[in-house]
C-alpha cells in the first residue's frame, strides 16, 4: 500500500485500510431534514388478510369435510397465545400438526403436554399441509398452570 503525505480523507479509516462504522451518536439526519409521520402498518390494521385459514375464513366445504373425517389424538407440543397458533404432536407419530387459536374449543389455553383430540383439514392454496380443527383438550397436563381464554387467574392442576 502506497503511503502519501496527505492526511486520510476519513478519520474512521484504520491502518489496515478498512473503514470503521460510525458511532450511533454520529448518525444524525442532515441539517434541515424534517421527519415525516409513518403510515400505519397494513398488517396491524387488518387491511391485509391473514393467509392462514381460520374458522371464520374456512370455506363451508372444507369445514364439512373436516367434520366428517376421523378424530385423532395427540399432545400439545407448543402453543403461543400471543402468536395465535401452535403445534400438536400426533399420537400415531408423523409430522407435527398446525393449530390456529380459532380452532380450539373449551375453557383453557393449551400448554405443552396437554392431551387433545382433533380433526384434520388441508391448508390452501396448495393443500399440501395439514391443520388441526375442532381441537378439544381432553386431559390437562398435570402440574402446569392453565389460564382461561377470559384471562382469569391461572389454575394449578394436580
């Protein structure tokens, strides 16, 4: 590397020739810059529909096919009330099955280890994945806290 007698143009350049990133304090908008209000996210306002089929958006034919199908047993692998979905591990093995919050019937929010029964439907548009519907918790996992959908205090089960 050729060293010249002129001072480097950037003071943040190291001896190896690489630039160091500026500090957060150095990052400021240009003089006279006006901030603009951000438009609300279309996802938060509900302008863009969710791609997940819910009880409300499922077609009548898909719902009736699921209702007429067999009932399966499984165990709740995980469920996030905040995200509105979770997964069930089938009793007979195989891939975990997706479950949406709108398809859970009963008083309690599922937690890992809850035994449940469910029926299956396919997830559009490709119909290559399965989703649990008509999900009922048949046995609450012992020793776990279960909150109700209404937000009442959790109940400790023995």
